């Protein structure tokens, strides 16, 4: 009988710096989308007339911003497993099974990301001590972020 060794898969979990840079890139892209959309709406509004009262304008703008951010992150994570910032930094988000997260899990991850950011980014501190380098949002969504070099 010949014993064959099964190859071990080595997973390289992403650290806090590469994840932070990817998040900054994605935040810049998503906020640019919101800014361009707001500029278009302002242009059309200047031709039609202003929306009143002002608190309604502010509330609609805030809701629109949140919707764009949730859609940006969750759709990219669900469809490709990585956002443009993550692709640039060669990172990928996946479940414990090695699959891309489904839409509900991605939305949970976005909400967790917001919760991780609110207390002065303290939700990212577990990345420094967790063996799989997971932040609060990863723990909530049961995901990990790994290095995913581009296939050539």
C-alpha cells in the first residue's frame, strides 16, 4: 500500500494595512459616484426648481449616499468576491467554504463594516490578533479576506 500525501492548501490572510488601503480606494470610488450623481441631480434641479424643505433634501442625500455604499460593496463582493480596491491590492473576500459571499452575507458585512468604523475604527483591531485576521464585520458575516494574486 502506497500512502500519498494530500497537498495542503496554504491560505494567506490579508493584514490590516492592505485591507485599509483597499478600503480607502473603494471609499474614494464610491464617494466619487455619489458626488457625480449629486452634481447631476443639482444640475437638473436648477432647471426645474429647488426641493423644499431643506431637511428633506439632506435626508434624501444621506439615504442616497448609504444606498450607493451598500450597493457598491455588496454587489462587488457578491458578483466577483472583490471590489476594485481589493482587486488593486490583490485581495478577495470569501466564506469558510472558499466561495464568494451571497447577497445577504455581503449586506451583513457592509452593515458590520459600518459598525466597525463608527468607534474610531476599533472594529478593525481584532485583525491584529485573530488567527484568520478577521475584523468585526468578517466575524458577523463569517467571511475572511485572503491574498488572491492575479492569474497570468
